[in-house]
């Protein structure tokens, strides 16, 4: 029985290496992003560059 458990564990490990399962918590962005701040007027315009803002 231990042999089958090890074989199953090995098979799952290989499968995860080749085709990992999607985990949304790894890709979840916490908080509003810069696009939301631009819409709210907290950041400079999207077309503005660093030099035009700080020169």
C-alpha cells in the first residue's frame, strides 16, 4: 500500500510541475490599482511622462 501512495504522490508532483493548477490567491491584487487612482484624479494623467511632471 505504501508503494501506491508514493507512486500517486510522485505522479501528482510531476503533473503539478508540468501543468500547475490555477490558484487565484497567487494572482489577487490587493487594493485599487493605478488606473483607479487616475480616474479619481489622485495621479497625473496617463499621457504625462516623468519629465513633464517633475521638470
